[in-house]
């Protein structure tokens, strides 16, 4: 289950997140911490899509053309 604050943030158009394929997780974690100065919450993208059916996630990993599996927020 997604943190209610993070859920509201995405629902309201928040853009401080990274979506990535499973094999890009280490890179995504490093970039998130470098960019935002804190450790992210990590969720399965499919679960977030179920909780926020009107929110549209990027269709590809931020680092490759693979389908994203995780969202870091």
C-alpha cells in the first residue's frame, strides 16, 4: 500500500519520481539520492497503477527502452 502523502503527490501531478526496470534499480537509487537528497520510497509500478487508475506512468524505464517495474518516489 502506498504512503498517502506520496499517493496524493502523484495524483496532483508531482514529477519528482523515477520509473525503472528491475535491472536499473541501483542506478535509479543512486540518481534519486543525488537529485533529491533523500532515500526514496520504492513501489511496484503495477500496484501504484491500481491505487491511482487515472494516473499515467511513463511507458519505458528512464534508463532504457524496457518496461518499468518500479517507481521511486
